[in-house]
């Protein structure tokens, strides 16, 4: 079958990096084509070329058998190529219908926009995707992440997209939202849309994809039929070596309580949360988005100080009224929203990595450059951060590599308590295994780790104990042996509204 879209021999360089070298890729009507590769392999660059954001240095793009030039995202859209980026590009104060028809709304005879027709059209498109619970008159800003994404998909369809590109669409979704997204993607496939799907989660790739293309270091490695290949083969193609274990949690001796939280409340957000994390222990914190997991982390870390309750660190009662106090007490927090809370994007890798330990690196008025450099080189090696060197500007790194920099920054503080919010979101399989190994290693050294994760396999694989939050409270505590997928998922959802 002749593909709808074909890329031939495409190359693209950025200063200091050959992001793509002679890559080929094609998309057929009615298939889901997954694009895999480690962080920095060139996936986002490839789809930005397809969606008119970047021009290739060389190579060609063939659409319906005709070579085309895509000079802008607008041109790509007109050619039927729609892209859903990880940062959703909706207008929060406009309604669902207004967002869907932004820029191409139905017109009245005299030229004015016909918002009633737009609302009807929006309802029809959503219904065709089996979405019936979205109010098209509601402002998008009030919607959950999952619903916002559904609006983006509807928007793409309203523009008659024949190719829909999704760059890590499930990274910020809950399990329930992921299921709904899959149903929508399958429906699009039946309708003949070609879907390009980027994800670091292997289970998703096998659940959805018809074909899989792997990139490594900007080069094309190969394309396989998903039904005729296995996870092991794809991982080997991606990393060029075999990775035997994804969740290497090994038993380490559990010591004294390091973090003890009792009856912690934050008005309207957290309701009487008590928990303990011991030295050497990894405690997983599961829950739906909005259940209060990140808020709990931020309260312990002093970003949103508690309205009542107590916190003990290593047995001592402490008052944490700011992040600086928490850091001084040996608590580190790797936030979920790394783009805004974790990094200074215009600064270098070296500078970002030393941010949390400047006090130690400073000698009188000057930062110890040599120490800073050692720290940076060590982190680049330890987390396999893909970058030309410590002087690279962080904003220019691929998504996953930015996350590794944040992790490195907080681990440099040598904390006693480490709170990680979605520690491997967007991180490739190789680095993910590295981070899990590192967590086990840190636990082995007596660190107390509280890990928030929306990925159940990660929670179940890494935790000594699983806590489940719902609506601002802890609703379940399961020792490793009892923490099955069903037990955790049912505690997460028991009375949650299907919103
Ligand atoms: N605007 C840019 N300026 C400089 N370098 C860039 C730019 N965009 C991407 N790169 C570099 O190009 C390479 C490929 O990056 P890309 O974002 O395509 O990777 P990716 O496969 O999407 O990775 P991830 O899984 O981490 O999102 C990386 O080395 C990245 O640092
Ligand atoms: Mg990317």
C-alpha cells in the first residue's frame, strides 16, 4: 500500500548536534506507527519536520506521492497533518467549541462567525469519537488534562487531519484517561487516519502500534511489524545493547524512620495524612491526578506549608515553612513539572546542576568552577545525559534529557529523604532502568525515598510499600506482597467520579 506520507533521507543538524542523519519513515492510512528511541534520538525533531516547525537540511517529504515543502505549521495543517504536542496548545479562557474551531469556524451568510453551528459541529466531532461527557460551552481551562487532550484531538479532526502525530500523549494522563485515549486512537485508525505515536512506554506501543520505527542517535535503525517483534528486540534496537530488567528493586535492609508525617492537612487540599518512610525504603504513592499526591509532596517540602499536623525528620520534630528549610533538613524534591519548577532553561547544564548546592560550591565570592565541572561531568555520565557537553543550554536538550538534569541537580544535595514526583516520566527505557537502579542503590545507602508515579508497573515494581491517595486522603496502604495492579487500581478509583 502506498503510504500517505513518506520521508526519505532526511537530515537535520543543530549547532553541535546532528539530530537526524539520513532518516526514512513512512505512514500509511489506517495504521498506528510508533516512533521509538532513547532520549535525544531525534523523535521530536523528526515530527517537527513533518509538522512544518523545522525545515530539513536535506532529504525529501512526499505526500500522496508528491514531493512537498512544508514551510510552516499552518501549511502542514492544510496538508492534513495535525500534531498534538506534549504541551497542549489550547486557549484556557475560550470554550471547548471555540478552541476546536479556532481559525476555521463556520461563518454566517454575512461573514460573522456562527458559534451555534460551531457548538453543534464540536458536539458532532466529539460524538464521533464516542466522547459524550464534555460540555462544549465550558472553558478549556477548567478541564482535566485528559479532557483537554480530547479537545486537541477533536480540533485536529475538525481540520480534516489525515495524519495525526502524538508526541508522548500519555505522559501526563491517568490510567483511566489512557484507556480512553487508546479507544479514540483505535477509532481514528478505523477511519483511515494514519497515527504517529511517540511513547517511552513499551506496553502502550504493543497495545496500539501496527508498525514500529526505531531511531538511535539520529539514525534510522529499522521498521518492524509490531505483531512480529518483541519488547527485547525493540529495546536492543533502541539502545544497541540488551537490558535484562526494567525494575531492579532488590531487598535492602530497612532502618529507622527518616520521614514521619502525622495528621498533615492543607486547608481544602490535604486531609489528615499520616505516613512514615524508613531508611532504605522506597514508598510508592499512587493515586489519580488530582488526588493530592503532588500537593502532599509540596507540603512536606515546604512549598505549600501545612495548615496543621507534624513532620519529623530522623526522629526530630521540625517546622518546614519553606523549600530552603526542607533542603537544609536533608529533604530533596524532584518535581513533576520539571519545565517550570526544576530547571532554568536558558542556563547551561553545568549551572543547572549546581543550583541546589551553590552554598557548598561557593568559595568566598566565587563558585568553585572545577568542582562544578566535576559535578556536571559526573551527572552526565551517571544519567547518560545526551548532550555535546556540560556547557550546553538546557532548553536545547530533548525532553527526557532535561529531566535527567533535574534529577542530577537534586541528587547533588545528597539528601536523607528524596521525594520524586513521576521520576521517569518521558525517560527512555535505558535511562529508566538506570534511574531505577540508582534508586535502589540510594535506598541501599540508607536514603528514604517517597516516589509518586502514575505508572502502575513502576509503582508495583519499585515500592517496598504502596500508599494510595484519593481526594486528599490516604485511603490504602499495601505491603509489596499485597500490592497487585487490581488492589492498587481499585483503591485509587473506588468512589472517584468518572469525570
Ligand atoms: N532547538 C534545538 N537546538 C539545539 N539542539 C537541539 C534542538 N532541538 C533538539 N536538539 C538536539 O537534537 C537531538 C534530538 O533531540 P529530540 O528532541 O529530537 O530527541 P527525542 O528523541 O525527542 O528525545 P526525548 O525522548 O528525550 O524527547 C538532541 O541531542 C537535542 O539536544
Ligand atoms: Mg522528544
